[in-house]
C-alpha cells in the first residue's frame, strides 16, 4: 500500500494491519493528490491529520514540507511541534440572530481544555476553519486552516483533509488595526477625562460667581443668606415635582438665587426706603429685572441662561399684568413661573423690617387666591401638594 515515492512516510494508518482497506485507500489517494498538489508550488500547505475516537491525540499521515520547515521539525514531529507552537486559535463565526461575523480567540491553555469540544464540533459539521497564531524559531506567523472531516466508524478514526495558508500579512494588519483602535480609545478616554475635569472646574467657577452675585444682591436688600437658600430649595422641590430633567432641575436650583441680582443697580434711596414706594420710585425699582438680565447676558453657559430668564421674568404674571414685558401664561418661561411662586411664598413667610412673617397657612391661602392671576394655576396646585416638604425646608432655615 505504501508507494515507493513516499519518502520518509511517518504516518500510522498505512503501516497498521488492523486498519480497513477503505481507510487505507482514502489516505493513499489523498497523499498522492497532495504530493502532486505540493509539487506544482502552490502557496497553500496540504496536510492529512488523523485521530482516534477514544484517543484524541492527533498525528499526521502527511504534511507538506513547508510546514515542517516552518516548524523546524521532522515529519513525525509535526503534531507535537504544531501543538506546542500555538499562541492563539481564532475562530470566525456568525452566531444565530447576529448580523456580523464575530471572532472568538482561544489561548493555548484554553485549547487544551476545549480540544474535545472543538474536534467534536468539527466532526459534526464535517468541516473546520480556523486561524492559528504560531510562534516558532523566534518568529510569529499565522496559518489559516481549512479542512473537511471524514469519519471511518469501522476504524474509529477521523481524518482531517485540509490545507494551511499563510495569512500573516493580513493578521498583522488586523492586529495593528486593533492596536491603533485601542490607542485611539485610550486617547479619547483621556480627552474625555480632561473635558469632564475641565467642565467640573468651570461649573464650580460659575457657581462661585453666581453665588457671590446672589449674596451681594440679598445683602443690599437687607435680606439674609437664608432667603436664597430657601428660595433655591423651594424651586428645586417644585421643579422636580413638575417632572423636568435632573439636569434642568439642577440648573433651576443654582440659578434661582440670582432672581434679584439686578437690585445691585438700584440706588440705596429706593432699595432701602423703609416705607412704601411712590409710583416713580416703583418704576425705577421695576428696572431691576432689566438690569439683572443685562448682568447675566452674553454668556453661553446654561446656568447663566436660566438665571437670566429667571431674573427677567420672575415678576411677570399669569394674567399678563406683570412686568417688565407683560408676558402671560406660558409665554413666561417655566423657570420664571416657578421662581415667582417660590419668591412670593418666601417673602410672605419671612419677617422684614416693614412687616411680620405670615403663617404658612395664610401664605398658601394667598397663593391659592392668586391662582390664574399672578401664578400658574397648575404650579400652585403642585406647590400645595409638596407643602409638607416645603415646610421642612422652612423650619430648617
């Protein structure tokens, strides 16, 4: 059965008297075919490997001389040399309900544990296709393995009849692309960290500026710092209850203390007058809305934009009788409508040099009375619903 031209044949099947004629004939046919295939100088490397059902250690019935040269071994040692040279094993497959092909990479250690499963799968599908990353003689290279599997139940032997193709160039390009993508991701993540850090610092700077402006306005108006604390908390409670986003509510919370920042531009004669303002003085006082909006304009900060809207519109009224522009209903920004309710409630429930503090019940009754006139009726209802939480803030400050 062994052909005289098959020099240095190191397989087992053709030497084994217990193997069937059918199996030997198949092996002989393929050795002849593959030797002719190799002699014409094709770039692929043919091979015939085999293993028994009960013993999954592979041996080679035939391996191209180029494979022996790559691995630096004799024909009889190809199986061991190949196994020991494996770095990674790549399987490309398209899982069920998946639009793209995915790559599964197994290390040499994983292959040892999964060897039976992989060979069982290959035998079941009658084909195998994979890419091996090998390291041998100080070099790293990739071989693509494509083979069909034939089963000989009578002999308990599986044959893998296949070819190996050097795909090192393509795989190096793939690994380089992966390396570049990972480097770009690290660079992008680093930039995102820098942006987040810069954004946090900018946000803190903006908060510091607006806090100082708000406190300056409060102190000029003979109020206390507690006013802007309560005001901002009332606005945040009402804002959250209306269902605005967490970001929008945070802006409302930090921007609302600047509602009266325009009073920095009102003279002490008017601002600190103990009695009631006359009509001319009141007209001058109303300009604090314009002044506040002007102080907070010209910046693309979301915080200052919300603060500007509140400063300009917190004295507008639902029925259109407010100032400075006589806006009505939902022409008034939501932040301005919320600030109007919270500002009036805090003014009513706080003692001033010219008045005593109203009881909370009287202040809420006033809000109800002004529903649909001064205040957004829906917001008044929500404010009343949240009154238990409002009271907690009031008592704490």
